[in-house]
């Protein structure tokens, strides 16, 4: 009987060791799974946000339309008399909101040219001979062209004026 009692003790010790090893393995397995899940969730949030941001940029890029320009025939006008006769030869291009605006401005071209001739011929050479004067003239050209063509009509959408030739003689 003495021999059977010592044999029972190692079995009990072995039985105690096995659960300890299993619990360590289970704990290690649970920690590894939590780390993998956290890494997967972090990767998802990092990489899932980038395509959305790229998609938003693509939408903004599509929303930005290319500029639409209308080249206006050159003008030669007499300027207001300061010290003898002076002339202005002017070529410019209008930037407009859409191709519909180009069509509308072409349709009303006689009115546009008449308005601009009156505006340009009312200037003195000293008023438009410097950068400030040219910027003011550009603003005045936009305001003149943007006026409605018919009473109660819709304003035009000229957004900028680009001088391509500017000669005072």
C-alpha cells in the first residue's frame, strides 16, 4: 500500500501542473486575440478613412470646373482730352461662369460693345496709365458687362478681366 500512495501523489501533482499550463496558454491566446483584434480595428480605421478622404478630394476635383473664357474684339477709342489727342488700343478676355454665359454675351454683343465704348472713352490717360488704374478699369469693365441686358433681367456672371493688349498713344 505504501507503493500505491506515492504513485497517487505524482498523479495529483501532474494534474495540478496541467491546468496551470492550460490557463497560461488560454491567457496567452486571449491576449493574442485581443491584440490582433485591436490591430485589425486600428488598421481598419486608418485605411478606411483614407479612401473616403480621397473620394472627397475626387468629388471636389470634379466640382471644380475649368474656366470659360470669351475673347472680346479689340477696342480703339479716343481718351478724354488732357494734353492733346490720345488713343487707347485695348484687347482683353473675359472669364465667365459657363458656356451659357458665353452664348448670352455673344447674343448681346452689340450692347456689350456699346457699353464698353462709352466706358473706355470716358477715361483719361492719366487715370489708366498705372497698375491701380488698370485694376480699377478691370473692375469697371466687369461691372459694366454684368449689368442685365433687359429691364428686370438676370445679371451676367463675368468673374474676371484679363488684358491681352493695352496701348495708350
